[in-house]
């Protein structure tokens, strides 16, 4: 049976980390890279593994690449601290690795837990490469929505990875603020120019895709809220891109005093 390293990055995740770690106790190795948490995250992590490292936050992709570097086994299961392997997925992974698979990696369907229920339509299946051969996978350099780049063909897993991403709408909105800033900056660096059509069309398309195309209406009120905020995410991202493209350097030639105006 091929050996498996589970790698996890975290920061102040005491509320969910134990659920994440307890679901993968069966793995051959667990590696945790922490960004100097100030809560009980380290204490919880050390109850499950001795392979705990601390590193200043370098961005999602670089932090995950560091965790990958510390792994010692040929197969990797990469998780965020708010992701929990379902019992069915655990059985599927063990069965797969018992057969010495030759694919480079596998995309795993994520199922979000949002406003008290699992979203089985909106946001699902949200396939992400999470299981892969260490020698054939590397993290992309994107600052947001980082992905595993595989050197070879990939397959799909059938059972879900549970995603406890947003404990509240407030948390969701805070994440939108962070991710839309990173997304707008990434678009600006790539040379993308602002378009009114995208500002108006992308949010509407995203809402319809989630709520109608993926039948998010079957997820009740949580599905409606998730679909609306998905569209809002797109609107804010392109609004911030507009802001970036319109910024101009100060025209004043006076020497700055180094003191901000009130």
C-alpha cells in the first residue's frame, strides 16, 4: 500500500482543527504548518502529530508548498484546516492507495457546510486537486485560488470533502474583502482592463450559474444567500479593479512631511 502524508496549513483554527485532524488519524503521517497562531491551534495539532512547523505567512501557495516540502511520503493529501475528510472519502482513499495507482493525482469534490446545512447543489461539487503524487504535483503561484499543477493525468474521487469555510455571514463577507482585493490585484498585474460589461455581467452570470444552473434553489435559504454573495464577490472584484485602474499618483510637488492628514 502506498504511504500517505496529510499536509495542513493553519492559523488560529482552534474551532475546527481537531475535527480536521481526527478525520485523518489513519494516515501514515500528518504535517502541520502554522503561521504563529495565538490560540490553541498548536496545542491541538501536537496532540495528533509531532510534525508541526511554524512559518511566517507567505501567501496560500507558498505556505502550502512549504508544507509539501516537509512531507516524507510519496502520496499527498493536502487540506486546509477547515476541510474535513468524510468517512466515505477516507475509505475511498485507502482503497485507492492499496492498489498502487499510477495517475498523477485526483480531484476531490468539496461540499460546503453553510448556514447550518450542507450545500448539495450550490457550490457543489467544487472539484479540487487534493490527493496527488508528491513527485508529480506542485502548487501554482497564484495569490488566491491556488491550485495543484500536475505532471500527468488526473482522476476523480466520488465521495466528498466537507468544507466548513464560513461559520457566519460576517466571516464570509470578511473573506470576500480579502479575496476580491487579491483577485483585483492579480487581474491588474496580468494586464486585464476594466470593463463595464464584466462589472455588470459577471455578477449576474455567477448568481444564475449557482442558483439556477446548479439548482442552488434546492438548498433553500442558504443556497440563495450563497448564490447572491457569489455574485457580490464578482461585483466587488471588478469594482476594485476599476479603482486600481483609476488610481493616479499625487500631482503635488510639495515635499511630504511624513504626517498623514486627519
